[in-house]
C-alpha cells in the first residue's frame, strides 16, 4: 500500500501544495470516496457519470489526510473551509489521470518485488486469477482486482502493493497501439505473459498482425534478467518471441512446450482434468472452473510458477482452489433448478467458441440453452464471425439458441444454415424479451449459458435469473401442456397450460393459464400475449378472484375475503404466468386448486 508524505506526492505529481502541511503521512490512495481510509489520499478523478470533486467533502468525512484536485481552491466552495478546519492538505495538479500514473511510478520505484505483466486477446483475467492463486501458495502476492487493467486500474494495482509484497501481478488491456507500452512504463514488469493473439479490437487496429505488435509491447519491455512466457500453440508466438530480449518459455499441448498437458479430459460439470508436465516431472491437475479452454490458462499460470520455482504440488493445489473473477464461467442454480453459466463479461470469436464447447460438453439432465449477444469491435469480420458462432452452436448439439442484439442475428442465421430447427431459435432485441423466452423454454435440469461483449450488459439477464420472485417449497413437480384454438371475428389463438405441483406435506394443486393473441381486441402489438386467469381457492368458496395481464402489467379483479390472503400482489413477477403460479404456491403454502374460465 502507498505510504508517503504530502510533499512526496507533490514531487511525484509535479503539483502544488495549496493548503495544509507537507508533513502529512498518507496511507493509501483512492479515487472513490467510499473507499477512503483514515489517513489516506483522495484523488478527484473526473468520471463518465460523476466528478470526484463533487465528493471531496465525503472524502474528508471518511478521514482523508490529502486531497489531490485539478480545480483551484476558489472553485471548491465550502470544501476549502472544511479542509482547513480539519487540517487536510490539498494538492493542485494539472491532470488527474496523469497524476495517478505519476504517483504509481513513484511508488513502483520503491518496490522490491517481481512484477508479472499479463496480456492477450482472451483469457487474461482467468489466467491472472489462476496465477495469483498458484503464487500465493509460496509468495506474498498482490494481483489486479477484478479486471482493472487499464490506465486507471493498473496504477491502482501498483499502489496496492507494499514493501512486503514479493510478487505483483498486473493485467494489461489495450484498445490501441502504444497503450500497453504506457502501462509498462508505470508497472515496469520483470516477467511477461501473452495468452494469445486473436481478433479482438481488430476494428481499431485493422489487422491481426497489428494486434500482435500491440501485445508485443509487453514482450519488448521485459528486461534480459526476466522471462517471457508464450502460448506455444498460438501462430503469432514465434513473432512475439523475436521481440524479446529475455529468455522465452513456451506452454501448450505440444511435446516441444516447456510446460505441457496430457490426458486432458472433462468431468460431468465441464471442468478439465489433465496431467501437467514440466522439467521432467508431472502432476495431476483438477481445475475447479468449467471449460476445456482453461487448460491453456492453467498452463500459462504453471509456466510462470515453474519459472519462479514453485513446487508442482503447490501449482496443482493453487490451480484447483483458484477463485475466478465474476462473470467468467461463473455457475449457479436458480430457485427453479435451472443452471446458469454466467460468462457475460466479454466475448470475441475465440472465447465464444470456447464457451459453446463448454456448454456442449456438460452432462446435464435437461436441455442446453445458449443466450448469445453481439461481439463488438470486429470490424469487417463482424458478419462472418457471428455466422460462424451460429454454425458452432448448431454443430455442438446445443438444443436452444437465444440471441440478443442486431449483430447477433447473424448467429441465428449461422445456426439455421447448419441445421438448427427454426422453433429452437429465438431472436430478441431487449433483455425483457430474453427473459420472456427463457421463462417459456427453460425448466428444471436445463443449463443456460449467457455470453456477449461487455457493451451488451447481459449481466442484467443473469441478475434477473439469480434473483427470482419465488422459491418452490415443493419436493416434486410435473407438468403438461395442451393447445386449443377458437375462431372468431378476431381470429384469436387460445393457448392453455396446466401445471400440477405436489408435495408430501401438501395436497396437490393445479394452475391453469390461458393466453391468446389478438391485435384488435386485447393488445397493441400482434404477438404480445394477453393472459386472463380465474382462480378458485377451496376451502374458501367466497374467495374467487381473477388476474389478467396485457403485456407486462398485472391487475386484479374480483374479491378476496379470507383473512390469510396474500398481501404481496404488488410483487407479482412480470415474465410469465407459469412463474406467477409458482409465486402463488410460495405465498399460499397451504395449497390451492385453481380453475380457469374464459368468457367468450
């Protein structure tokens, strides 16, 4: 953690001390007033949604000893008086982001530790998590938190290291040439790792060769005393090796790799098992994260660990117990028994293919459902790349495909061209539409993969799935469906669904819901369902009431005169009648038998 005087910060940032004393001791630096510790420094960094200068008073209240600002004192209003009254020092700098980098450079100069820089088109964060877990078995290790791999996150990672840190791991992202070189100037890595060179950001850099050169900025920054670890199975590794002044170590599945894997297989949960080989020795490894592609990430972490002299047993232990950053093959089971694989943080063609393979390889009792969204920054490769993903989905045997986004329509086209039936393909334009589809097609025992580029924000889908309105209290369930149609002047199509739930403690109860589509009578858009359901609840014959919905708005009619009636009707879920019926089961645990009635 950063430990410096206010005078040292003035020197590092080339700023001016405009208030307070330079002898103030600073312990840590934050750009978020909610994270300020007593005795820390707060850097007022302008952001997309808020300006740090608007939170200076909160930082003072949290105990900050030093404020670093870009506005003169006269423009800070009452903050000056508060800072003066509490003895807080204020440093004025020209540019906040530059000041952050300058402080990190100053702090890095005082660290006596090995620094590992990690970059690559995909797998950076997972590899960083695996490596941090492995090295922590032997060294005091600090690593990038989450995915803070840019010109703001990397300096904060450097500042989190302290004098007792033995290894610092920094993830390096980029969106253009020169950016990784700038990050290297701040972190000064002693060791480098490039996971692969893919097509991410090709829209910005133009060619894959240019992407390789950008990743190679890390390779060229490693001193001769260090080491560079490269993916021996990646076609651009030979080019990257020529850029290195340091020794190069290769990892991969080939026999010529310095660190390799054999006997690779996956268990019923999709987690890879393999034998790791290095230096004539070998050790069995069991990964705790789904995905056969994670073998490469594990080998990358193993290659660095072997270079650092970590025992193979500790490497295997660290790989198995690693905790992954959120939204990277993160798996959980919803209340209704649907397994969700949350891989929604980002996507490119390679990671999409890996995620599809992971879903297809899992042994599950139900169906496999892929919810895939747009892949961004692919430039002219965009249509073909999405089409190929669709072909991979169909070829893998995944039963249901749900796409969201304009670009992802090509994923559906590819799946259709490869033979996936049209009734198993759904295209959506909003998160609500995706949730509606999942309500209809996903059931207990099914597994749903959610993946797209970061700009799609599909974590909202995962969030809605992980926070359901209901939790079934029953030990078993069964379902059946029937379909009927009637002809009228409005050509209504009537759909009926019956769900029967049972339990050892409760009598069986049934729910019937009717849905129909009629643009002229019931709704404003042609395929928007209208559901009207009449419910009878013995042993309360007077408690007859009805619920209906047009689109996603529920309303209640009739009456309810039983003293134990549910009082949370305003919390009814909005996605489908089947979810609603299960909510009723949650709210009325004594059980009901429901009947439906449709008045022509």
